[in-house]
């Protein structure tokens, strides 16, 4: 347990099970806070010494588990999808990058363009760990080969901000690719520290359905009849769209399963509690964010049949729009028009979570548990898009879980 004497802010995060595992707090006090995997398989801060009052105040301002403030600032502002400059679909014109990426490879193509054009010196990304192969590691990418190695979604815990101070100390300029919560923490860090803002001028993100625990990857290996010691490499997605969860064994054989089975039947059940009460799964704090531009069936539900990848591309800021336009002119990315009205049907998970969020938060708060403070994210307007019965069901479900004591990250995720 984190004592309030060590950090009042992180004690509050722990008591509400609000940690996103981004590592932002470790940037503020790297000599006192480090990230470690807990028994539930998630990355959590470990504090060695009490934080100073100024450090604790900054943790409170940066931590996405405690809240997030979004201001439209004259941009278009959608109730479910947040502020944006433009929304398009597209893909990498490099066939290898397009194939390796989880959708159309646009984030990877943009990362490659930023390095090649000299906009940044390197890109901070998440890649596969050497062991266990289902876990994540940090990658400092400086060329196309590095971009390809880091391409594809990694549905496991990652803390891409944990060693940000070390990167800043090199004097290089970076773009960072992270989850929406990572982007929110990164934006808050940049707003509070001019040196960080200069060192990381570009923030990229992606639509995120939540962070599964490290146990999720282990469960996938079991489903693929593979022992961890026999696994040489593992991909959650990519190498096609949506791509299959694939393990390469040390004997050279492969086993795989569909995205519907890997995410729908296994990983989605392992998502941490903080993700269940997330107001921003679409990267509102990033400069540019990508997702899957799924095709839909006659009932309007996404189709997960293999196809050439197509990315949804949301430019959130003027910088994001400028970088996208530059990459298009350079020939690195091809784009097509996209109607924002299509998002509700092709992203049903994001849609339903946003509409149910207020009810879930009220259920947790009724049980005297801390909740994040969200501003500018239209919680009431989103809830009004839901039927009363759905809101009631989410409220009662959250209340029941809190009162029954099923408050550990893994248990709550499995019963949400």
C-alpha cells in the first residue's frame, strides 16, 4: 500500500484503483519512483522515499488516473470523439509498413517520415520484449528498420514515460507514440516543463480499448498450446489487417488465432479497471491519433475479415494536421475523405464506454471510492445518448462490484 505520507496523490490513485501505468509519476521523481509489475500483471509505481510537496502537486497535475482536462480551443468538438482539426482515412504507401502495422500503418509511416525529414531525431515507441515475448519494452527508433520492428499493436502493459528524463538528458528531439493516457500525461508534463516540451515536440497516439494485464499474454500462449519457454517471438496484431495473434516457437513452427478470438475472448477480459472508467480512449491530448477504419456489415457492426489495412486518422492539433499534410505531400501516406458520423458504427466499443462512463463513475463514487476528475469531455452529453436502462445497468454493476470487494485490477476487469 502507498501511504499518504509518501504521496497523497498516489495514495488516492491506489485507493481508487485508478493507475493507468503510464509512468508519468516516475518522470517527476525518478530518484523516488520506479515502475514494477504487480501481482495482477500491471505496471504500478513503487515509491522509495516521500515526495516533496511540489513533487506531489505535480504528480496530481500530470497523473491521468486522477483526471484530465480537455479544451476545444476553437476546434470542432464531438461529444464522443473530442476536439479535432480533421478526420480522414489512409494508409502507408510503403507496402511493408502497411502490412506490418495493425491497420494501415499510418502511425509507423508518420514516425518514419518524422525521422527521415529531420523533424525529430528519434521516436519513442513500445516494442516486444525479449522475454517474456508477450511483454513490452521501450524502443528508441531512429530508422525505417526500427519502425518496422516496433510496428503492430502490443496488448500488454507499457510505461513509455518511465525513463523520459534519461531521453531528455540526451539533448535529442523526440516524437512519442503512446496510449491515450500516455499522451495525456505527456501533454501535462510538457505544459509544466519547458525542457520536456522542447525535447518531445510531437505526441502521437491511437484508439485504445484498454490495457490487458501481463496475464493476458500468458493466457494467449496457453490457448495456442505453447509454453513461454518455447516461444521465440509473438505478435498480437499486424502482418495483415486486422492480423492474427501469432506465436513463433523455437522449433520454427507457428500457431495463431484470429483477432476476434484473441481480443474478444481473452484479452478484453483482462483489461485493468482504470480503462473501464476512461473518458478518453481516442487520444484527445495527442497531436495526431490513428485507429482502425473498419468496414461494416449490413447490421452496421465492424467486419474483421483480413484485408489491406486502412487507418482512421484524426489530426487533433494544427501541428498534427501540418505533419500529416507534409507526409502526404512527401508521398509517405495516402489519404481519403472520412465522415465523422461513421465512427459510432465502426468503433462500438469506444461509443458504448463513453456513453456508459458517467453511470460507472457515479457507481464508484457512491461507494466512496475516488474517481478521476474529467473536464471538457462531455460526460453528461454522452450519457444522454444512452438509454436509461443501460445507464442504470452500468451504475448498478459498478456499485455491486465495489460493494462486494471485488476491487483488484484483474477481478474488476474480468467482471466489467
